[in-house]
C-alpha cells in the first residue's frame, strides 16, 4: 500500500518547531554539562578511579 502524505496545519507545524527547539536546547545543555564534568575530573591531579571507588565504599 502506498503511504499518504500527511499535511500539518500551521498550528501543528509551529508546535512541532517549538518542541524541536526545546529538545535541541536541552541537548545542548546536557552536552555542556557533560563536558564540564569531564573537564572537572581531568583537572584533579592524581585522581584515580580505583581510589575513588575505594573511598566511596569505605564511607558506606
């Protein structure tokens, strides 16, 4: 069967554009936060994952 092309109204197109813009903004924010966290961990001198894991398990 052939697919029928769906025509969106102006209102639907506007809503879709707003949603897509919101999603893109959220995506950019998450990317920036991830980069900031990665930079933080790189800046800490001598930090080792194993030592961090051991410190976390001792606190519990």
